[in-house]
C-alpha cells in the first residue's frame, strides 16, 4: 500500500495522510510527471545512480543493532535500493514524489508518496536517512538538511549523494550551439553544499567529491539518457519555450563533444555521511 501525504500535520505512521506545501508547485509537478513516465525504464538506464548507491552503501557500517532501526529511503524511485537497505535495517520506509515509481514493483513494507521539501514525519522519529541521487530536486537544500536533522533521532545518521555544479557539461556544450537557453538543470555548488552541512547542526563523518561518467555510442543516445531516467525537469527561468525541433536536435548532436568517439555524460557528485549530534 502506498500512502499519499495530503495534510501538513507531521505523522509517525506511513499510512497516515498529510498535505504538502510545495515551494514551487510547477517545478514539483513537472518533476513528478517526468519521473512517473520514466518509472518503467529507470532501472535499465540508471547506471550512474547505481554506482553512486554502491559508494554510498560503503559509508554505512553494518551493525547488529541496525536491525532495530527505522530507515527512510528518501527519493526511493522504483525501490532499487530497498533489498540492500532491508538487509541492513529492521524497517525501511520508501518515500518518493512519484507514485508510479513507488508502484513499479512490489518491494518494500512501507511506501509514502510525498515531497521531501515537506516531510510527513515527526521530530526525532527515524534513525537513518538514505538518499541517493535525489536531494538535488529539493527547492532548498539548506532547509532540507535542517528538516532531516529535525526528524532524525539523536545519534541518527544521514547518508546522502547529490549531483552538483559541473554535471551534464557535455549536454550544456552541445545545446550552446542551438541557442542561449538552458537545457539542463542548475545544480548546487560544492561550496554551497558544504556551507549547508556546516549550518545544519550535523556532525560530518565523511564527505567525498567524485565524478561518474556514462558513455554512449552516439550523442543522441547520450541526450536521450537524461529523459530515460526522468531527469528532464528544469529549475531555471531561461528554459527554451516549446518543443525541441528535429533541426535543433541535429545541431546539438553535431556539436556534442566526443572523447575517443564516445559521447559521455558526466555527473559531479558529493557523497555525505552525517550524524545528528
């Protein structure tokens, strides 16, 4: 069963409903629609996301006492990390903005369709927050971190990976040949991420800056890979109006920078291991 958050009152049980006040309704709705459309194909194309999840799991220290802990998989998508999280923690609550993502498989004991920018969780109610390749969709990462700190119990931990500035530069370069509009998201800088962590109250156990790269045979495959995982909602006001024409797409493909005859898509990522004091 998937619970929808329909009421602003914080709750402790996944099945309780609560309302979401979104910071940007249009952006959130767009992200929800695009990720829902990609639910069926996500696992096939999310290569980089899987690499990041593997590295994020390496930051977790297995312990027998973890079996008594409650973990929230924030931005769970089609529950790709559910099995591994359930092997580590006693209870796993999968939370995502997209109903279709959550409903795409039968894994998971608890599922909540909710907005990370208005968590339907009470203060000091969960032990672990796990979030892979999701928090870049937050309207305000600084505020989100403080919310995560609030809902975690004292001594609780957050394991987070987030895409940062410099990502998708190949696609940005390709579309610069088309027009001056933005065709990719604006991502937070590493400095902003670090400043937000410092002001959140968390103790930093580990922080890693890295880059993951997907390689494709053609520029068109590289460009389409973004749509295949649902990451096409843009958070900047300089987006191109209307649909991209075949001519514009051809121009972008011709301008796509190649490395050893491969079209790469690079993601700059920060991985965080945080503890609530």
